[in-house]
C-alpha cells in the first residue's frame, strides 16, 4: 500500500510538472503578445493624438490670420473716416503681424498639398488687398482723403476681402475633414486598446485560475498521500521505518519542485503587474486628452470614447490588479510552506509549560480584549523536538481559538492539557468558541480551505501549515468539535524525536 502511494506520487508529479510548465510557457507567451499589442496601441494613440492637436493648432492659426485681417481692415476704415492716429496705429500693428501669421500657417500646413495651394492663393490675395489698404492709408496721410474714400468705394477691395474669407473657409473645411479622419482613427485605436486590456484580463484569469487549480489539486493529492501514510504509522511502524529513506527523498523532491514552480510562476506575474501599471498610466493620459478635447472642442468628444477612457478602462485595470494581488498572495503562501518544509529539524529538550506560557504572553492583549481565560491546569509533559515547529503548531491553534471566539461570548476559555502514553506525548488545546462543523474537520487542514463564516482575515494556510509541521515531527493532529460547542485539537507527538520518526522530513 505504501509502494502504491509512492507510485501515485511519482505519476502525479510527472503530470503536474508537464501541465504547469506548459501552462506557464503558454501564459507567458500570450501575455508577451498582449503586452506588445498594448504597447503598439498606446503608440498609435499618441500618434493620432498629436495629429488631432496639430489640427487644432492649424485652426487657431487660421483664426488668428482672419482676426488680423479684420483688425487691419477695421483700422484702415477708421483712419479713412476719422483720420485719428490711434486707428492708424491699429492698422499698422495688425498689418505688421500679417506676414508672420501667414508664415506660421504655411509652416503648419507644409505636409498638406491642398492647404499649400490654399496658402499660395491666400498669399496672393492678401498682398493685393494689403496694397489697396496701404495705398489708401498713404493718400490720407498725404491729405487726399476724398481720393482715398473714393478708391475705397470701388468693388475691387470688397471682392478681394470676400475671396480671402472664402479661401479661409476652405482651409477650415479642410482641417475639419482631417480632424474627423484623425478622430476616427483615434477611436479605432482606443477600441483596439480596450480589446487588448480585456484580452490581457482574460488570459490572466485563465492562466492564474488554471495554475491555482492544478496546484491545489496536486496539493490535495499530496495531503491525501501523507494522511494515508500517517494512518499506517500506528500499526505498521516497522514498514514505515523501512521506507523512511524513500519517503524522505520523495518529500524533498516535492518540496523543491513546489518551490521551483511557485518561484517560476512569479516571473510572468511580475510582468503582468508591470504591464498593468503601464496600462494604468496610459489610461490616465487618455483621460487627460479627452478632458482637453471636451474643453477645446466639445462637439468632437465621443461619448463611447469618454466612457471607455474614464470608466471601462480603469475598471478593467482594477480587476486585473486585484487578480494579480490575490495570485501573488497565494504564491507567497506556497513559497512559505515550501521553505518551512525544507528547514532542518533541530531537536532539543523543551519545557512545554514554559513554551505554552510564552505563547500566552505573546497573545496577552488579545486575550484581555476578548476576556478569555487562558489556563494550563496541570503539568505538561516535556518532549525532545524542534522548538520553532512546536511554537508554531501550538501558536497557530491558540491564535485561531482567539480569532474565532464569538465577541458576545461571556467567559471565553482556552485550556491546554497533556499526558504521556508510552513513547508518545498527547496534548489537547480546548476552547469554548463557535466550533467547527463535523463535515469540515478534515477540510480545515487543507491548503487554502476554511470553515464557517468568512468574517475573519486569512488565506486558509495556518492549519495546513500546522499539520505539515506536525508530520515533520512524526506527530499527528486531529480535531473534535461541533458548532456552538467549541473545539478540541489533539496533538500526538513522540516524546523524543528521532530522524526516522518524521514521516515527511
């Protein structure tokens, strides 16, 4: 029967190794592809955003040139009518800026053939119109106002102004056409970006869930095999001793393998967390850009894009971040268990009353806050075993008893008893807390499994760790409890630890 269990472990290990390595490789490759796609989407979006901003800049330059023309024309008319110096100053200031404004327009639209044609025509019209305006101003200055007014009334200047405005309108229409094209491209890039984030979330969930499921299943199989071997220990001491070396080797391999797998799982997880931070930063830039579009050109703001940038993207990123954090906690828990399983046992003579007293002192404040009586009614038998493991075993059980003591319980009690039975020391840790449903008596010792209402913090690791430590010391641990009637944990421990007594050293 022991040989069959070892064969099952070997087969399970090979299946687990192939499946986990394949899942990690597939997940890493998929996340790498998604990361590259997300990076490209961000670059494309920045490119389109720059062109949208460029369009706004061209429109502002067109408006500035139009305003200068209007200002120059207004100054000239005022000077013709009144001859006042301030109107002439207005004309001079505006006309002096027209050249630089036209040059700015030409520079901004040098990549657009249509706009360059418009600029060429606009330049010719502006020069002709400026010649007329300048001529009339010089006539007024020379004292020929009547002649200047007469030349102003001819149709040529009016036609030039209409042609200039028509050309400016054509330039605005061209920029509006380009803006619509660039906004459409930006919206398409945003949709691709959003789809990439969703794909990253789905891949993360699939890879993470699959890996956790495989690890949990493998861990349950491992726990079941350990329980089976421990149950044989009472009647088959001789058979267990003969196979201790094989079991030790198998467990060392399992511990190393669990450590390697958990460590390797962190590599793609760290990449996912890094990409999530990059996506979050890019989302903030997208939201800021949408704010600028709303402020400067609200008629161009797309509601779907606003919703995606301000709500959908942050929500998706928050979901990814929550999933990675949970997976990180689970991997850390497995690593802690693996490290503890590889720590060498150091036996020493222990005064169990002193050990228990130290545990009570450590939790003194919690015991006082919940009004719990912590007692050791009789002398506890001394044992020779590993101090750190014993402190963790008793400390975890006492800590759980305090944690799950109902707040409305009057007269809370935790009592520790002990006696010797042959070469074994039997300890009991009893409390009058909320108790454990009988169907969950084995469940609570499984990794990441808990019982009852989940109203206290924890990941379901403590008792699984406690049983693993007990096995390393050649001990067994069990529980007797009913709901509402407290719980009694029983620890069966060798009085003197020997290397061949640890079933899973």
